[in-house]
C-alpha cells in the first residue's frame, strides 16, 4: 500500500465516490502539511483579449462550497464572460472544459475581487452564505466612478444565480457606504479621523460575524505600510418584502494586529496578509501572507484559534514534517479553501509573471495552484 495518494486522485475519490469526513475536534494549532500537488488552472480560452489587450488570469479568490469550485479574477473580462466563474473539482486541470461564468451584471460591475468566504450551515441544515469582497482600495473624491471597487456580494450557498450587494440599504449597487466606517476605525496618530487608504485582501465568516483582513494601509496606494490586521463586524439576517437580506451592525472592531517580523525576523520581508479563512473542521482560522518584492514571489500559511485571534495573540506558522515553515516559493499565495479536512487548495495570483509549475510555464489564461495535504489528526473518522 502506498504511503499517500496523489492529491488529485484523492480529490476524485472524495468528490465522486461520496466519501465524507467528519468534523475534527479543535486542536492545539500545531499543524503540519506538505504540498502534494501543483498545477495550472485554465481560466478561459487562450488568446482572450479586451480592448485589444491580452487578458491575464490574475486569480485572487477561490472557494469550494461542497459541490463546486468558485474562482474570481481581479481583472475585467470581455462581454459575455465574467471575472467570477466555477468549475467542478474534476475539471480543475481539464483545459477542454470551459468554466461556467457567473454573468449576472453585479458580478461584472464590481471590480478587483480579493477573497471569498462562507458561513457555516445552520444546525438544522439550512445552507450558509457565500461572501465575496473587493479590495476597497480605490475611491475618487467627488465622483462615484470608483465606487464599484468597494463592493461585497453575498448569496445563499448553492444559489449563486441570485447574488446581492451587502449595503446599508436595498437600493445601493456597491458597498461604498461601509467604507467611511472602516476608514474611521483604522485611523492613526498620523491620520486622525479616518485612514485615507487601505486594502482588504482577507475575508472570513462565522455564523454571526464577518472578519476582514487588511493588507495595506497609509496615505495612498503609492505610500503605504504592509499589514496583517484583522477587523470584525457582526451581521444579522433580516426578512424583507424582497426576501432575506444581510445587515451589518455598527460594532466594527480591530481584533488582531499581527506583527509578522516581530514574531520571526528570519522570514522574508515584506510579508503581508493575503487571505483569511475559517477552518470548519478544526474550528480555527487560517491566514495566508504573501510576498511580492523585486521579482520574488512567495507565500506562508498560518493558523490561530478563535480565542487567540480575538485576544490579539500571534498566529502560528504551518510547518512541514521537518519543522520548516511551509511556503509556496515562486508563487504569490492569494487565497485558500478547504476541499476536505485534510486537503487545502491554494490559488496563486502571480500577476503577469511567466511562473513555472514543474516543466510547465504559466500562460496568460492560466493561474497556478497548490494542494496541501494536512497531517492526519487523531480520532479521524470517515462516514461511509
């Protein structure tokens, strides 16, 4: 018997033969993992162009909702296509299968997507919600031209054909109404009152809160500091004449301001937050931090318990079997999703770099990805 299956074969077994994994008990956070599969995702047909320019797949977000894989490209797409699309797990590396593009106007109007999240299903089995946020990193004073860079979408899991805009009212087409609250929360001694520039790259959801990860903050996109800062806000579900809508409370808080360099000066700089996700199996949060500096691309993976996260304690690095920090050398890790209790899919946003996966060179219509196999936990059980 082989020691472990190739990751793709295991994915196939899990998804097509109905093998499901029980939720695992919460652990101490000492998690080890290894990269067991790397590949290239075909986001659209080679040669796709927009306004005479080649379109690149700069994949920034990924989510597995228990049935399909969803991806978001942070660049605009031609008419008839969409920056948000889905594939079945079995089509992950199948270049012959065109993705299903989510072509509702709201998906194409929002710009610069950064992270997916999903809330847990209810104890009664009611599906949770899927959330998708943009970067919130652009605003034009005196104009609404860039409001669509400030958008959060949501829908009931399995009902992606009916997305809604998360906003203080039911008529707004963007989430720009929340930007002043976040800017005020992030105010500093240098920028009292409100922070002029910030960038969201992380989003996680519990059954009652949304958690946003801040990667950059400062004066402008040309003058900022890298961060791994997390803020929270409570949400509630409200029944309206138009159906269920999600509302945010006015209880925004900074719950964690993680200084990566202070924890481990040996790690490359500058590392900053690029994804935040909730692990429903271990009841923990995972964070990606990525590096993009002088042509160097890399990513590191971290984890933390909810108690430590809210207590502003440091994250713990995910390490390999030899105890070394696990990282994605040559790729800018951008988002992760759990395929199973022990399989994690990471999508990389390598911008327009011709990065390598084995002997393959990434093409403009492709995005690199990695599959992690997490070390089996004690008391692991399978349902037949």
